[in-house]
């Protein structure tokens, strides 16, 4: 098991429940070696904008990095950009002012609607909407070069809830284009473990997408909890890792994948 969780929210996100200190304590209790605290940078359809106070965030992170390094935890800085393809200039400004270890790009909105709810499909054929979603994923990959592309799986939750599991062959071209874009831009795909045990079960859909990712040249998948409270850190991790391995990919590990000397060991895992 790879003891990384590179997508965790703290109280620097409006919807985060725990401090960075509490997150580190929990990660150590779980035996994790690498975690990233990736708070929301979000542009809402009504024009509102949410982001952490980065100066305070970095101050707290630096304190925790020093304190917890001695206990074997590597604490990585990060952020989760909502719909980054629609806010390139603002994001460039943030990333030129602050250096983050982990940059996550996520789709949270499609056609001005929250993608977590079945009404995102209102007025659309379900397969047209899925294809639009994966087109947006490809654009996210282009806008977070070498980052983590998250939430490919998220749309299957409201979709499966409303229509049942999708026939993926009907959107194969759009999904493959998105997976190809992830690889082409040097990004890592995320498998978000948040909904893996929810019903209706759509894990087979996720497995198919991961297989296409592999066929398009993808190797590593970041298995992340997207925890908004400490009890969620590392959740459903074993289910996520099994899906990744069943697809012929390997779970992404920060230390192995970012150190050239050991990357061949990682490649070996994938073969
Ligand atoms: Zn998200
Ligand atoms: Zn998140």
C-alpha cells in the first residue's frame, strides 16, 4: 500500500473541518508518509471567488513541515483549482506568486451547474453531457501542466444515480481524448476515493476509464481521499488501489515518482 494522500482540505477551505495540525496528527496515526493539503481556489457561477489567505496558509504549513518532518511525515503544499481552464490568467497570477508542490485541477461546474447533482443533466442527453464533461477534463489537463487532474469519476455519481450505470462505449472517443490530454500534458490522473462505496455502484465504469488511460499511455494514478475532515483521510484507499492495479496502472507515490533514481522501480510495478 502506498501511504500518500495528495488531496486533503483544511480549514483554509470554506468546507474544511480541521486544521493542518490536526490533519498531520491523523496522517501520522494512519502511518502515512506523504500528504498534501490542497485547499479550494474556486470561481462560482454567481461571480463569487473563494481562496485561502495564502500568507496564513504558508505560515501554518511551514510550521507543520518543520514539526512533523521529525516524525517522518512529508507535508506538501498544494491547492485545488476549480474549473482552471476558465480562469487561466488569475491562476497564472497565483502560481507566479506562490510555489506549490501539488496543483490539482478539478471540474466542479458544467454549464453553470454544480456537477455533484443530477440536475446537471437537465435538458441534455446523458451521453452528450458525459462527452462535454470529458472535453472539459481535457481542457483542465492543458491548464494544469504537470499537475493532478482530478474528478474524472465525479460525473458518474449524479449520472448513475439518475440513469443507472452508463454504456461507456458510447463516449469512448471523448474519454480517450481526455485521457490522452492528461498524458500529453505530463499530468497524473486522480482516482478520488470519496464515492467508491456509494450506491449505485459505478466502479466498473471507473475501471474502464482507467484502462483507456493506460492504453493512452498513462501509468500512474493518484489515489486520493479528498478528505474534508480528518476521519476521511485515506478512506477507501484499498478499493482505489485495487482498481488502479486492475487497470494495469500503478498508484502514484510522491517520493518514488519525483525522484529520478527510483522511477525505474515504479515503471517495473506497471509492467
Ligand atoms: Zn473538488
Ligand atoms: Zn477537493
